[in-house]
C-alpha cells in the first residue's frame, strides 16, 4: 500500500544513473519529514533499475512505474502519469530537482492539480503540516519564504547541489504501479546526445579552484589550471571571468551558474558577491586569497590570505 | 504562422533594496526593462516569420508602464501587442498568471506557436510557459537552443537540458521556451522604433476576457510569500594564513594534507 500524506521525491535519471539531485533530495527529505513517510517516485523503462540506487538513500517507499514508453516520453505524457498518481495517493508534498527536466515537468503537474509550486528552492522545512519553502529571487539578492496554505500537495523544485546526499540504512518498500502510457505524437524525440558538460564536472567536483576578477591575468589563469591538475581540482570562475574567451557561464559558480558543494574550494581573487556566496556556501573547506582583507568572501572562509592571487599561485606551484 | 510571444517586464536591476521598517522591497526608482530571455523569444519569432510568413503578436500582463516594454518588442519586429492590465490581476502567482495568459491566447485565436523566454530573471521560475501549455493542452519544448520550421505545421526544436541535448519534432500548435543560446536579438534601429509607434497596442482588462474569477489574482494564487529577507550566509572562522606567500602556500598545503585533501 502506498502511504497517504507522504513526502514524495520525483526521481530523475541523468543518462543511465539516478541524478545526484534526487539522492540529495532524499537525504534532505528524511531529515525534515518527521513521521511522514518519504517516497521516491521512479518512472523508468523495464530494463532500468533505479530502485537499487534509490534504496541506498533510505526512502520508506519506492513507487516504481515501468514502461517502455518512458524512454523519450514527452513532458505532457510524464505529467499525465504523475498527476494521476498524485491524485490517487494524495501525498502531502512533492519535490523535484530544479533541473531543466524537473522545471519542465513540475509546472505541468502543478497546473493539472491546481496547486502551488515554488521554483528553485534553497531550503525547506515543516512547520506543523505546512512546508516552508525558501527560494532566492532577484538574482539571489533576496530570499523569500513561500507557503501554500490551502491546497495540496505542496510542490517545489530544489536547486541541485544545495544539500549533500548521504546513504542511509533501512529497507525501502517497493510499490509497483501499473502504467498505461499513451504515446504523444505531438512531441517526438528524434535524437538525444549526452553532453560532456563542464557543468556536471564542476557541480560534482570534490575540489575546486575558483578564479575571480583578482585572478584575471593569463599567467595566473594558466598557473591556476596547472595547480588544479596537480590537486585533482576543477576550475570554476565568478561572473566577471565568464567574459574571458576561455571560460563560459558553464564554469560560473553562483546564480545563473552552478551551485557547488566540494570538500575544498580555493577562491583566488574572488570578492564574493551574495550570489557567489550562496553558490558555494555548501563547501566543506573554504580558503580564500584576496588583495582586500575586507572583501565579503573573507568572512565566508575558513582560512584567508591577504595578497595578490598570482603570488600565492606561484608559491603553491613551487611547492607542488 | 501565427506566433504569440509572452513577455514580462522585470526590474532594471537585481540590486533591490529593502524598506528597513516594513521589510518590503523598495520598487521605486527601478525602471523596468524587458526580461532578457524574452528578447531571444521575440527574435526567434521574428526569424520564423521571415522564414515562413505569418505574424508575431506580443502578450504581456502588468501595470500600464509595461507598454514601454511592449513598444521595445514592437521595435524588434513584432506586428502587434496586447497588454493585460487590471486591478483584478494583481497578486497573481505563476498559476493564476498562466491561466490568464492562456485565456488571452484563446481569445486572440488561431495561434500556432506560443513562445516564452526560458525564465524571467526576477523570480527565475520558468513555470508560466509550461502552465500555459497545460491550460491549452498543448505539447511543449522547453529550453530551446534551436528552432527550425519543418513542413506540415511542425517544428524541429533542439532542447539544451544540461546533461543532454535533445532534438524533438513538435506538431503545432505548441509552446516553446527559448534559451539565450538560440540567437542574438537584433538591434532596434531608429526606423524600427519610429515604425513601432504606429503598430497596434491593445489593452485588455478582466472584462475583455472570459475568466473564472476564482482563478485570477490573489484568489487564484495558491502560494503566499510570507517573508522576504536579505540572505546572510553564516560566517566562518577566517583564520589568516602567514603573510609571506611562500609561508602561506606551505601552511595551505599542510591544512590540505591534514584534511586528507592532497
């Protein structure tokens, strides 16, 4: 039996594996659910086996819908399935990753259910039975608390890499739901190409060297790249450096870029605008070098060094 | 091809300020501008019209000042514009806004393609496009980075979905949301600006549309913003490393070593 009043996570695939944001959401959901059952909703092809991965992150239930048609299913077809499932089992809340796929699917479900949907949340928690959704606005310069008092389910999409995924004990109950999927001739996938996305490598990176305006010199960039190679780190940038031909918005940390949560971030010449801080606040160890000891990034760092980023890069290169 | 482009006027800057007493956003002094992604949507529409013929109609909901943004869109090459403006629309969230826009698109009639920018840069939701598509029971292609007209009322749309790029064949009528990568919006020439002043701009209120009063404005909006505040990320220890670059580099590597990061 699928429980009522559950906290549901709509699982997403990235290629053939479960997307990291799904696992991050499961961990967060378990932490805030209280007595509510946490369920992962999995729409997959019969040959896929997403439930095995999901089970390791401790949901109480995994609701599995399998059909050949889930390969390349249109947003409209997926939304119809999900809407039906939600109407039948009345979860308290339904969460999606704020990925392009999640952001395309969630509002279609929202409209069919005539309920609220908060986009791109950075935090959420329960107050009694109300899910308080915290989302940024105006380019992360403002935070809003949004609630949906009168309608259910409460729905939100959550920004990837905002929470850390942690494996958890516990046997998930698998609930298989029969599916009848009508093919949608109005939107037919012709071709899918997996991108070798810099975004993916940066968002999943365990170590990051981040460059800002104070490191905007070819020699410093080259030195930082060598350093990154030696440390096994990815290179990210703050917004001003996306104007350089050798960086794009895909390497940008923060709003309209990538949210990161590495074990180490070394900020070189990054001043730390609010949108940048929000984008890296989940990092475990933050070390920052900046010419200005009062730069906002400094108070967000575990260790600081005041001086020219290039000088520190050179000194590090000598030692490594 | 009859194309509607839904556009939004957003604050000219994201550097918003708070009233220290009411904690409300201070909106005064913020000139409005067109949401940048909507410029890509208009450009995509104008290019499609250049390729296959038809007309480009702009649609926006907002206060009277939104007319300026609609005029900008007309100067970019759109043929006509509609402004949806009424006290009854105030407080509409994405669900209510999507419903009102969908009813206006129905009223315009015979629309083959509705375009949106991928999201608006103020609230960054990107929800209204898919909501409108659902209201009108239409297929959608979100996050489009390429739009190509095909024969027999179809479009080939390349969707940039982050980890994958997907090409879909879309049967019209349909809704497409457009990424910045799709094109470079054209410059508004002085002649185009001059001509835009003579293009039709119609204002519709709630009285001009067929609307369920329980689905518009605050009544039709399930979400409530209960608090707005400036983000304050928790501060960290900010322990200074030694002043000398070499000593600092040494200390830094020692820290990484101690934490198993080398």
